[in-house]
């Protein structure tokens, strides 16, 4: 008998090339049905403690609140996968002049993400529905159609048949999408340089145990760079970390 789960997908950063943020993160959080109640309880407790209605990681007040959130969530159980793009190195050219480069790039990143989610579900004998974080625009349905009609039915994709439904919801109305926002934004802070020239990787540390590993391998599974050229040299992180050994 197959176990069931839900795949929550959200993002952090601005995919616009040469504007906004340097880094863009597309994240899927996989939550088993049996684990969801406990995670919802943790999220509710966090909101009560911080006296907030919704958790939007970038809008939290400083280091202490963000650290508290990730530490509390580390008491739950889930898995997550990240596709990471350096927007300054996106060179994709659209064959169709009416296509937007950011949409085409996003779709390709979504393919990477769905492949890896499907491998995880296949290897652990699970099926799951997918919940996308809604933008409240026509793009929501476009993305659903793209996943259903192109990604899942394209023979050259390495996507296993593990998905039961694709839908979109707003993060405000759906607590578990806020978990996806936290995971995506934590990985974003691991990469994005702030106004002081520093990165903040520490938010990611309590959550790193939940990253998808296949045969104990993290690279290209829980952390997948869009292309090899986008993977930073280790010096990038070392030179920007405030906490150094």
C-alpha cells in the first residue's frame, strides 16, 4: 500500500535577470499525511508566541524571531528540495519571441524540482498531491497546465508517476505553504549577500537535516543548482560568513 503526502512549493528571491536579487530559490517541501497535524501545531504555536497571523520569513523582525521559527520547525518532520539559480548567470534565449525569459527559466527549474520530488516519492513508495503557492494571477493556472500537460506527460523528463493532483493556494490561507516559504527563504539567506556584504547561513542549519539525500548524497538532490556554472566556489560562502572558525 502506498503512503500519502503533500508537496508544497514556494520560492524566494526575484527571478528577473540582472535586477532584484542575485539568487532565486524554488523549493518543494514534502510532508507525510501522518506528520502534518504535528507541523500545523508547531506553526500555530509559533504564531501565538510571535503574535502574528501568518509567517512570512522575510518580514519577521530580525535574527531572533527567524532563529526561533527554524528551531521550532526542526522539531517536526518533513523533507525538502531546492533548485537554486544565480540570476546574473541566466543566459536562456526563448525560441518563441512572445515567451518571457523569466517564465521559461522558472518552468525549467520546475522540471528539475518535480523530477527530484518524484524520485523521492518513488523510492519511498509514496504518492502525493502538489500545492503551489498562488500569485493570484493567470500565471497560477498556466503553471498548473504546464506541469500537468507538459512536464508529467513528456517522455524525456525523468519524472516518475507519483502525483495525484496539482492545485494552487495562497500562503495566507494555507499554513503549510508558510513552511515552504521558510525553507526557501532560509536557503535564500544562505546565498544572498545583504547590504553589509554578508550572508546568513545559520537559519538553514536547523533545517538541513530535512534536506533530501539519495544514497547519502545531497548535491543534485536536496540542493540542485540550475547549472554547474551557477554553483558558487566555496570561497563565496567563506568570505561572506560573519561566524568563522
